[in-house]
C-alpha cells in the first residue's frame, strides 16, 4: 500500500469525521418541516457551524478523490470508514466521556478489520469492465436500494427513519466514489474536454447533493448514534462492490483470503456499531424534545 494513499485516505477520513459532527450539531436545530427537502440546505447554509462542517467535508472529499486517483477503490473505502474514529474524538471532547471498554473494543475492531481486509485481499487495480450492462445493474441496484430506504424513512421519521436515510446516503456516496474515480481517469486521459463530455461528473454532483439532503435529514431527526454508524458502514461496502463489480479492482479469492476479507468487513461493521453507540456520541436531547412536538395534540 502506498504511503501517499494512506495519508490521503486517513486525512480525508479525519476531515469527514470532524465535518459530520459539526453538521449534526447544526442540523438537529433545523425546522422539521424541511425534512427530505432541499429547503433544509437553504436553512442550514445560514448557520456558521454547519458551513464549517461542509467545508471540512469538501476538503475530505477532495482528499478522498486524490486517494482514489492513486489507489484502488477497494483499498481506499475501508480507510475512509475510519472517519468514525475522528468523529468520536471530537464528540468526546464535547461530551468529556471516557473511551472505556466499549470505545477501545470498537476502535480495535474497526482498525483490525480494515487491516485484515487490506492485508488478506491485497486490492489491485485492473481494467474497467467493458460490459455497460453490469455497470448499470450495479449502479441501479445501489440507487434503487437508496430510494427504497428513503421511501420507508418518510413513514418512520423518528424511529428507524434516520438509520434508513443514512444507509441510503452511504450507498449513494459509495457509487459517487466509484464515479469520482472514473471521472479522474477521464480527466487524466482527455483533460477538461474529456471530463465534461462524459456523464460521470454530472452524476457525481447529483449523487453528492442528494446524499447531502439525506444525511442532513438524518442528522436533523436523530443523534449521531443512530445515523453515523449506518452511513459509515454502507459507504465502503457499496464502494467495494462497485470497485470489484465494474471498475476492475481485484481481490484475492482463495478460500483463506475470502474468509479473512469477510471477517475483516464484519469486524469493521461491528466496530462502527460499537463506536457509533458510544456514550461520547451526542445523545440528541433536541431529538427527544422535537419528538414530543410531533405527537398529535388532543382535540
């Protein structure tokens, strides 16, 4: 693994983790009637803390794009999942909660799972598949699942809704990462002319804005404990599927390697859940207050 890819990917994870915490701090105070509406972004753009979180997110995405330009998607995505470690670090500073056994267990599972997947899988780049049917099937499946999650989330705002929205956003972000790498390759081959004549950069923008609305709606209606673990778990899984499915990434496929890769991904998800549920994460007092506001008033 290139040291440059490692530095870029971990730097991206740091910016994303800090940015998510700042965004949720601001979004939880947004009007609930902006739920799943682009008006939510219009309201939040007036909040300095949210703008700071978005600025960090943009820097993180730029660093992530640079990492994708130097390494395989199947390598970069697990490293980006460590953004939860940095989110927890900032949340601990805000809440002054000790890390404790749960925090250390989550940290070890996440770091160990990422290491196990990368070492066992030995991700390598290859030629993107020439079969457009496979590409559109994978992209369509990811977007279709995201739409399904969003539809169910609209009917369960304050119960499972935030988790479903975060899962949907994570799937969209995974596809966005894959298309970001394709866009980078097009730019390297044909410059801006080659980049702007393809559909990929416009899809990257559309997926990014849509994912942002889903994430902010999840942050608006729930604490980070509910939303961030689902987002952090879904994105690398979707990205790895896209990388192997149509970008030509190759992983070792012998029985021993596959078992370690699967175990590594399971450890990553388990670590994400433990860290996401850590007491240091914001408890969402505003969430409970707004839940009371949504109860039907007696006639």
